[in-house]
C-alpha cells in the first residue's frame, strides 16, 4: 500500500509520499518488497502526481513497476500543454487501459464461484457490477450471506496549476472514476488536504474517527436509528479545524511529513484494530516531498537518490553532469 497526501494553500501546493512498496506473493501473502520505491512524480513543470495502491502492472506476462508507466505517459503526451484536468483524464485513461482490470474482474467472478462451491456453499447469485463483483450464497449452516469483491485498486492524486494560474486537484481511481477535490475558481473548494492509501491513522488524527467505525455494532445501530447522512454530519464535528489557506509552505511541509511519519510509527506497533485485525505496515521508508507554486512551478524539496558506497546520484541531474564533463574534456573520479 502506501500513503500520499496533497495539501493546497494560498502560497502553493505540497505533495508528499512514503517509499514503502508491498505486494502479494504466490501464496497470496502480503509482503514488504522495498522501502525505496518512488510514488511521487513530476508530470510537467506545473503538475505532480502521487500514487498509491497496486505497485505493479503485468505487461507481456511480466510485472512492471508503476513508475515505468508514468514515464511512458509523459513521453506519449505533450504534458506541458495540458492543464490539470486534461492531465488527470489522460493519466486515468492511460492506466485504465494498461491495467486491463476488466479481464481480471471476469476471472475473479469465476474464482469466487469455484471457491464457494469447494467450501460447500450454495451459490445464489453472482453478478458483475460496474467496478466490482456482488455475490450471495448460502453457507453449510444454512445462513444467507452477501459480499462484494474487487481487484486491487490504483489511486492517483493529480494536482498543480493551469496555464491561466488557477489550481486544481483531482483524485483518480482505477478501476473507478475521477473526482475533483480542489478548484481555485470554486468558493470553499480552493484549499484543503486530500490523501490516498492507508488512511486509518490520518482519519483518526484529522477527522477524529476511523473510517472502519462502520464495523462497530453501536454505529450500525445508530445508523438504523438516525440514518447514515445524519450520523456522518455529526461525526464531521470531530474534525480538527485547520485553516489551510493561511498555512505557510514550511508549515504545510511539516504537516504532510508529520502525517506520513505518524502513520508509519503507529503501523510499526499495531496490527490493525480489534474490529478489523491483521494489517500490513504498508507505510515506511523515506518521505519524498515536492512543492508547486504559481511562480516557480514544481520543485523537489526532498527526493531519494541512488547511492553506491559514499556516492549519491540524482538521475535528474546526471545528464547535465555528463555534459559538463565532456565540455571540460576531463573526467571526475
């Protein structure tokens, strides 16, 4: 999994992600694969993207890192000419095609049927909805159950500035749809924070409750009594009051890194919650941070570089270094 956060203020936009990469092995067990993965990318001089969810897409029978497809998207599109909405739409379409999730959903539908039959369950109904599988069955004890299942999701937060100086933030889900989070042309939509990935810690800190509260009996009873809409309305009163529009860029960087490091720390000492035990510590490693401002555009504040021994290499600067060496006619040791 991962955690990505984007915070929009009057001074600029801050994006940050962790560096942990996890995956499921052949036995279906979740494992931590790396603490050196890149999940934050510059798409153009004015736009960036944070990625969460599925770390690899199979292409030609070979699992390939998400970063490979991000770079492919940048090569295939004139990204500097695109505004934020166009960038988000094209990125969503690019990954929607590459992931081929519809084929996986068809396979999942058949696998669910076989699995239920092997467990001695009577399949009542299995149907493919827009982005998931809905199924009902009768277990060996005679109880009727209803469940939903789906393929692993890829999430993106795309944010930045348009050519006219306005800013926008979009969240994209694959499989799923695209939604707008921030828009400087809409009142009360200009500033705020949005996140993707493992959200339980940040929800508790900022919102005041865990999204898995629906697993608790009293919440289910309260929902029946007062209704979902009224209950959510009451819960919003627990959210911390943060005036995002007045945050300085440094405060925003501190806020973003605090949330990521706190998530990583809590996951280190916990294993899910009592109502939903068993969770992988999917957030960890270095924190990558970038800032986007109307004047300077996309600027890296903290970014992992390749290290060998005492040498550190920034791939973004390496071509420039090579040209400097060639021009001087000398070689550095």
